[in-house]
């Protein structure tokens, strides 16, 4: 294969909030809209994805998870693309910066009862849940989720090294979009990025490779710190993915995509998801970082597929 962007290249994306004008977190989401998004992803060489439900009230999250499960159960074409559901929240850090685009008022400490309700809503389709280890200090919820065959990822967190290790010991397998969901000013050396990189042998680590969430020169440095077998490229795509500049929606928020393609929250202080498809990220990895097709295939297909197969 001479180019990862060729028609033979296919991708597995573990974080898709929406696509091609469709918001997976919309209360009005229909099965037809989900099919539309799946068709667009397939045309953009995404063979498989996890539809992502982000933090909101627990009842709203449960309804959205159930609606996605309904769509997959009722349509084999949808089920062929949406391999499962990624629940991102609500057990995240409420601290400004770490909370990212998630509503702080809906954040809560991890507890078994709420976790069970979220998982049950998916009827076997919840495959990944992102939480902040400091919201599950004993690791009990992480252990329960892992025992259910669900990939548990840390994210939107300022977990200490001890809290990360406790989570890993209780089944934490992954970290969600390292280099993002943290304040712009953090301690020079002891910060969440450095802590996670120090555990790169024990965790799969996902990155948003659009060049906005992480400058490409910094992404190169991060990639050099993580074994190839533990790198996962995710899109964190929202409804704007592939559509160009404009104002779009993510779980009731307005997201503005600028002329460069960066997706900004209304306050313009942080990004809110991503408008760049995986195949465009692949182009940047090749042209700006000189990554070869073998490594890119591992990061965009083999590694994420392996995580799903193992759970």
C-alpha cells in the first residue's frame, strides 16, 4: 500500500460524537439520521466506530444511549458501522479546563448505581467508558466496568500518579485524547500529560491528530514516547465533520468551525470536538510528520480494532 489515504485504507474510530450534519447527542436524533452519518463515514473510509454520548443529565444520557442502541438493533447497515457506544462522562473532573466542553453541573462522582444504569441503557453495546480516576478513587467502578468487558479509559482528569496506578490496577486500559481537556497553564513537570506518558507502557493512549487539538510538532513528541502498539488515533468528530466552516451543534451547544477547520466552543476558550475526518488526519500524519503507512494503519485500524476485540 503506497499511501494510507488510498482507497484500500480503512479506519476504526473509537470517538465519534456525530458526522456529516448529524449529532449523536441530539434529542431529536432519528434512525434515518444515524444511517446518514454511517453512510458518510463509510464513504470516508471509516469501517467501524464507537458512537459517543457525552455528559448531560443522567436521564438524558440514558435516553441517548438507548436511542443509539435502538438504531443499531433496527438497521444492519448501522450496526455494521457503529460497533458500540462510547460513554464519555459523567464521572469526569469538574475543574475548569479539565472538564473541557462537558457541562460542569452534570458532573458527578463515579458510583456503581449510575454506571449500571448507563451500561444497561446500551443493552450490551456500551464498549468504552471514559472517567476521571479521581472520581473513582477506590477503583471500584473501574473494576466493575472492566469485569463487564467494557474498556475503561481515563480522561478529562487531573489524576495523580497514585490515582492513575490504582485505576490501572483495577482494569483501566486507555487514556482518552491525551494533550487535551486540561487547562492552558499547568505545572511545568508534574502534570497529567507527563503522568500519563510515564505509564505509556501500560495504557493505550488516544490522540486527536487534526493539528489544532495538538500542534503537530508536539504530537510528534508524544508519539515518540508511546509504543506503537499503544497509540490510537481518534477523530472526536462532531456533526460538523467534513462540512467546512459554520455553526453546528453538539449536545445542545453551538460549536463554531472556523476557516482553518478548528471547532470552537461558543466561548472561544477551548475546542468542542473536532471537524476533521480521520482520513484528513492521516494526510497530516503523512505530510507533516512523515509517518509511514504501516504505522498509520496500526494507529488508525489495528490498535483500536484490537481493543474492541479484547473486550
